[in-house]
């Protein structure tokens, strides 16, 4: 394997000082991303150069037929510093509904620590209140097909000030996904819901390591996810993008006129393969800002970087390899085939046995399969 390369991009305004340099060196050997969202508009060339874009294509989630408008992403100055601002509006019709999404353009983030500062709102900036609006910060990878076993998504927050999905608001969800089927809807995930108002600025921190996804809001732990209710792992199985969007779940509670909602993002931070405490993650972002550093990208490419935090519980005995298995009578695994408890398949030169009913779950990546041993 080729040696990993760390590509570092640092943009300062006007000059980085020692505090920002110390924050950068503290990120360990796998690198980090920091963005203070110092842009002028959704079509600012620097936004694209730094790996972001404003969504324009139609489709889900949200109200069918609604538009995703790049112009709904702006960068106003709040309290002396630029922020990313998302706008969504509706007049109660699909054609009169617009959503907003700011997203990374490359899948580069997986294990490590995520931190971001987001301002949620309970009421529209104009028009009548009560819509089922969803204010979000999350990471995601594409769903290739129903029940894709590599699908990965972490919802740092889905804030519904007026409720939705059969729940009453205000409610804030943290969700870790295994996979899903869109039609008819079937979601395999672990989630927590906090019924309280989250209007205002909040620091959202998520740690992904050692099979756990741990969520914090303003330094307070809100969830610790490992598997869904069927035993599937909910830690990411492939690289993702970091995203923010603002969208209407439905139009069932709209009353009259046009309602306009907003969500703001102050900064975003990610430390690859490193567990960082919520306080330290926020402090690193503050150090960059104090030093005038608006953007950093020093992620190490490839998988050869060294995590800076070892597993919390070392194994008590050395790991051993399973004994060889006879794969002569086993059929090759196929993602479209239904397998029952106890059935065996061969895949990637290994013999696997189904732990329970399964379809579309790849051996070696999911909890549905137990390895019997390498094929002889």
C-alpha cells in the first residue's frame, strides 16, 4: 500500500498565531478539518474549493415536489463573524415550498470526533408558526439499494420544534443508522429523543470509536449507540459527507400565508480517528478562530494513519484465527438471496453461518453472520 499523504490547507484571516498552531498539532496523526464558513455566497469559488456545495436537485427528503434552492444558503455576519444560514419557506403547497442543504462533496469522514455549533429556532422569521420543519446536522453516505448494508448515517441533531413523524414538538433526535428501505418505509437504526426546546446556539459533538457512537449537546451526553434493535452495528461502515439541511416533513399543519424558517451554522470541526472530549473539541475550534484561521484540511488519505486513542478495554488474551473450514458444499453469498438461521455461505474465501433471517447483509460487515473459518 502506498504511504499515506497528509494534504494540509490552512487559510488565515489575517495571520494565524500560536493558539491556532497548537490546535492543529493537537489533532494527532490522522488530521482534521475546520471551517469557519467565511464565504460570500453559495456560488463563492472558495466554498467549492473547500469541498462544499449548495444542493439544487429535486427529491427527498421532505415534501414531494418542493425545490432545493442554492440561493437559500447565505453567509450573513452575526455578532461580528460570518455564519452559514439555511432558509426554508412554504405557502402550504408543494410548488410553493423550498428547502436548503449545505453539504460536503466528497466522502471523507468516518471514525473520529465531530463538532459543530448550530443555531436552532422555534418559530419562523416571518409568517404563521406550526409547520413540521426539520433543522439538522448530520453525516451520510449514498443508499445504493434497499437495505444496503454499507449505508451509513449519523444524525447529530434533527430538531423538530413543532413535532412531526407522529411526535409532538419540540423534540430533538440523535440517530445512528444501519440501513433502511424507502417503500414501504422500514428503518433499521438506534435513536434517542429529547423533548425540550433547543432554540438558540448549541455545540453538537459526536464521537465514533470502538463500536460506539456517542452524542453530546453542550457537553451533556444524550446518547450512546452500538447496535439497532435487531443487533446490527450502527457505527459507520464507509466514509460519509458532513451536511446540514432545513426541510419540511409535510404540509399537514400549515395554516395560511407564507412561513419562512432559518437555521445557522457557526463552524464545523472533524478530527479523524481521534476521540476528543466535547470541551476540547470546542476549544480547538475556538483556538483556530482566535488565531484568525478560517479553514484547515489536514486529513491523512488512505487507511494508514494511527489512531491517537487506543481501545478503552485491551483484550485479555491474544486474538486467535478461526480454524480452517470446509467450504466445498457451501454456495457463494448473494445479496438478493434470503438466508435462514444456520445456513452457510462462502464469501471472500471464508465460510459464514447466518445468525438469523437475513437478506442483503454482507458477511464480514454485519452482525447477521458469524465466521466459521477460512476456506481450506
